[in-house]
C-alpha cells in the first residue's frame, strides 16, 4: 500500500474533518465514521470518529478482502 502518512497528518490538523465526521455520524445514526485512502490491496484510515469503541484510529490499515 502506498505511504499515506502525510495524509494522516494533514487530516489530523483540519478541525473541519472531525466536524464533518460528527455530522455524518449523527445523520446516519452510525457510531463510526472515517476518511480512508484506498488502494488495490486495502485501505488506511486517515481520520476517524469511533464512538462505537472499535478501537479504530488514524493509521490503521485493513486488507480489502476482509472488509468487502
């Protein structure tokens, strides 16, 4: 997977991203919302709102075949 560490830093500095994730969570009724960079092999979380307690945090990676 390409290196997306710079994206994580950028998203963590943008307060508006957390506001948008909170709004999405409220509108959808879901307790988790995130921004992720996706490649052919998987995805990497860049910004996360995890009110569900999954333990997902920015920088976490998941293989595409276990999430699809």
